[in-house]
C-alpha cells in the first residue's frame, strides 16, 4: 500500500468506514495531527462508544515494553469483539536518523517555554544513545568531542548547548523513564507474518520515523502508513505549508460550532499564535464560545480574546531587539500598535532594556575578570559569573537573577559595541521627542528607530563577510 499524505486521510478514513481495514496503522509527523487522526481512526474502528471503553487499549510509548504490546496484539479479545491497541509517542521506528529532528524540536520547545515538551524530545534523542537526561552532566556532554557526539547521535555537535542543562535542571524528578531495549520491530513483523486475530488492530503514533528501517518498508507494503509531517523550516514553501495546515485547523474548529472568521482576522490570529497547532485549535474554540449566537467572528472579537498581553509583547520586542532581529522587531512593533499600546510605553521599555545592555557591555569591556566572547553557559555559570560577582559585588543588578538569564544578557550585549549602545540611546531620545511633538505617524517613528539601530549593524556585518 502507498503512503497516505495529509490530504489523503479522508480517503483512508472512508475506507475504514466501509470495512477496509489493515492490522497496523502507522501515523507519524506533526503531533497534533497525529493525535487528531488517531482519534478519528479509533472512532471509526470502534463506532460504539460503550464498546470503545473496553476494546481500546491505550499505551504510552515513553513507558512501553514492546514485547508486552506484541503479546497483546496476538491475543484474542475477551469480549469476542474488535480490539484496538493505540500506542502514543511510539519509538519503535526511531534511529539516529531522526535524532537531529528531535534535537531541533527540543530546542524550539525550550525557546517557547514548553519545558515538559522539550524534555520529552530531549529524552527521546538521548535514548537513541542509551542515555537519559540525568546522564547529561555525568557524561560531560557539553565537553564531549564533536566526533563522539556524531557517533552518539548521528549529527554534528551544535554550538549552543547551554539550554540543555536548563531543561534538565528545570525538570529534575520528572524525566521520562526509558523503556527496556528490545527488538520490537522484529517481534512485530514476526507476529504479523504468523498472523494475528482478525479483530485486532494496532495504531502506532510517532512524531518521527526512519523510512529506511525494515519495519517501515514492511508496514508501507502490507499495512497503512500515514505521513502527517509538516515542514517546520522558515522558507516560503515551509511557511505556506504551515499556514495551510493552521487555516484548516481554524476552519474545522469553528465549523463544529457553526462559526466563521472574518477574512482579515485569520492572518492576524495565525501571526499571534504562531505555528502551534494545539494552541490554534484552542484559540479558535475559545473565539467560537465567546461570541455566543453570532456566526461571524470579527477583528474586534479577536483582539478582545486573543490579543497578547502588553507585558508579553514588550518582552518579546526586547528579546528580538537584543538578538538583532530586525524582522521580528518590526512585526512585534506592529502587533503592539494593533493592540493599542501607546508608543511612549514601547519607548520606556526599550530605554530600560538599553540601560541594562549598556551596563552589561561595560562589564564586558573591563579588563579583569576578562569576558571571552562566545563563552559557553557552563563556563559562564561555574567560572566567570562567581568571579564577576566577587569583583563587582553580588548586589550588582546586572549579575542578579537566574544565571541563565544573566548569561542571555551577556550574549545580547556581545552583539553591540559600547558606542552603538550609546548612539541607540541618543536615537531613542530623539524618537521620543518626535513622538511628543512632530505630528508624524507614531509607529512610523518607532520603526525608523529600529531600522537605524538594527539595519546599520546588519549592513556592517554583511560588508565584513563580503570583504
């Protein structure tokens, strides 16, 4: 059988309704989609809700023992009816080929402050090398040679590893337990070759699958494989694929309530939520419930229910500015304008942030203790930060707070020279004067400030690279 793509799922489900089933369904790709399609599949395989209670066996892949799952798959149902076994987060088709993707997902989840999700991806990646999050420090993974990293995980050692220690620290005591190692693929294929009860169906749900594996090829040929992958890159093609998926989720979620979204509000909703399918579905449902009997959800409804808080957006602007990301800074600035945030509040936030960067940059500039640019988080936390606190005093504001937050401030300050930060303060003061008396469009003045500070440095960087 061929691999079903996202757009072909309806055909697969229709076949199941008509009684065309196979022993195993493998669903892999975007987690939200996998969960939704798995639920749709279960409802069609077990349409009687009362029967579903006894006939559906749900298994957590992080805790799964594949031998036990296969034995269950080979055993006749006690009730003489169809039996469905659903394994969520199955790792049976994981290999080092998918390790890089797991790493990227873990890093993205951590950047989005989703610690538990980040830990799950990280634990799955480490399990491929017979490691656990608890082994990170014990095995000295930060200091391990690039060749050793490549040997363990099958991809080049990343430059930035500091965040991993933060994930492990923030998640102490909640690390998933790795399942015992067994050749589950061989056990499953042997069971299928020998024959399983006709009423038994196994649904394997995974976020990644190595298509080179023997089991994958076997399932593709003899059972049903559903590829629900979504390109998570930043190219125009990837963004188009992501937006297409999110639009479908919004429309389907609202249709269940008999609602629709004003056309101009859809791109705003997607921009505010970002590529988080679960969050998009929840926000769409929240909007549908908030408008009562009204059928069309307007921009005003969206702003009332899904507008980000002023504090969150201002923090995001500071982060984008500190990371020298002009595009993100302009996007967030426009979002603040849409949410009715007065530009002078934005100026006040940027002023405080610039003061902080100036202070940190001044510390970087001092001769002792010397700050080496590009220093790792581990070296900063254990070596340099205590030295700086001893030299400048533990009450120094720039050195207070969580060590990783302090480290981030130093990383951001590295991107600016002392002169550039002083000039930015001058430019911001000029922008404030224009806001108060020039009569020019207010947010145009802010955008001009962002261009003047961030684009100049980007041009200088590109010129140095060209030279």
